[in-house]
C-alpha cells in the first residue's frame, strides 16, 4: 500500500511557472514508475508526463514538451513536475500516480497501468 500526496498547485498568470511535488509513502512501498495526469473540467483525464525508473525513460505528452520537466528520486519515491510557460489550457486538476507492482507490459501513458493515485492539486492559469 502507498499514499501519494501532491503539493504545489495554485493560480498563476499565463507565461508563469509552477512546480508540483508528489511524495509516495508506505511501509514497504517502492515505486517502479511515477507520473502526472491532469483533468480539466468537462474533459477526460489525460497523461502529462512520467518517469519509468525500471528503464530510465521519460515520457511527455506532446502539448507540454519543451515547457514541462519531470524529475524525481526513485529512492525517495518522489516526483516533481516543473511547469514553465504555462497556458490557460493547462488549467486542470493534476494527479500524481505511481506504479508499485510488476504486472506485464507497462504503458507509462496509460492511467490504468498505475496502482496508486494522489488526491490531486488544482492548477489554474489565467489569461
């Protein structure tokens, strides 16, 4: 079992920056991958970025490439999302997710492949 806690959301003007943090904790938990997803009002949840510790690969959705940077510490079960050049269309609730179990092929962009989720943090970008 693991508990994920996000922080760092808020209100920012277009062109500004925010840094989201997520810590996963549990008595025996060790993450295999951690990622960020977001859900805007009236829209489905979408993938934003992820880091797969088992392959050392990093993934981004196209709309955030060059603006967002994911980083983290596998040993600390911590992941960050540095968001620069924010746009109003980035407004959403951002969720942290973690994969804790080996269970076949892993698609870092697929929310169903993650085992644990945080409660979400609101990011609002004003125009």
